[in-house]
C-alpha cells in the first residue's frame, strides 16, 4: 500500500502559501493513490527540539552508553527516520525565512543525519534514498537572476546538500513573490507572482497525473 509523509513548516497558519501548496499536492497524490495512506508532521505548529549537547553526543556513542537525555534525543531521531523509511513519497513545504530555511526544517534535517540509521557510518552510504521527495519551496520576494537580491535564497542550495548523506534527493517546485499582494511596494509584481504560483500549481497537478506518468 503506497504511503505518503506530508510535512509542513510554515508559521503563517491559514495565510501560508507553502501549506496551501502541500495540501494541493497531497490531494493530487490521494486522487492518484486512492488506497494510499498519509502521515502528517507539522514542524511549524509542533517544532522539533534542536540538537543540544545531549542530542549531539547521542550520535557519537553506542545506545548502551547513552544518558537518559541522550537516549530521549536518540529515540526521537529513530522515530523521525522511521517516518521517512515508511514513506514511498514525501511532500514538504519549504518557506524562506530570513533568506534561509526555517529553523524547524534545519532541526528535522539534523535529526535525520543519524549514523547507523540514515546512513552507513563506515561507507557513508545513504539509507533513505529511492523514495520520491517533493519540496514545495515558497519565497516572499524574488531572488533569481537579475533580481536585486539575486542569490540571497540560501534554503534551496543548502537543502539537498544538507540531506545528501542520507540518500534523499529533493525535487523542487517553486513559487516566488508570494508577498506581492500584501506588500504595497511589490504591487507592480503581482502579475509575476500570479504566474509563478500558477506554474507551481500546474507542476503539482502534473506530478501523479496519468498523462505525466
């Protein structure tokens, strides 16, 4: 039975474009996999603890040597890795905050970098590859070629590198200028924002359509 892991990270609630896009993607996946199951994790509403000293050391010691705090952190990491392993498809919303990924997403990635679970500590071979990983990346502004802040989006180049050792390979669908309708100075950019959002929606709709397949 196909299984999808749906992850949101936005802290914008009902105003979030990334949440809207992940919901659209999950609906499209359900339509293509009527017998499938979906698990959900909301990193925005229920963020993971960042790795502290105990969490970091838990990755360097065998479990039988863990302190209670290290064991608790390692147990959470095991849960997160198993969520990924159970999924055939992962859909994750990746908003851009202060020119980088949300810290909640960074914490999720840090937990996944688990030797013995997500990768072989001797060969460095990833153990989470072979599954579909769709990342719906949203940006309030524009950071592409020719934009005043070209190259300021540090989330997209970091994300595949941060996960590389696990074997996960994200596929990005992007929507930018999402703040155009609510930021007066960006009003002239509304047509471009609408084009970007429409293109992202079309790409989502094509992900699991019979024609695309």
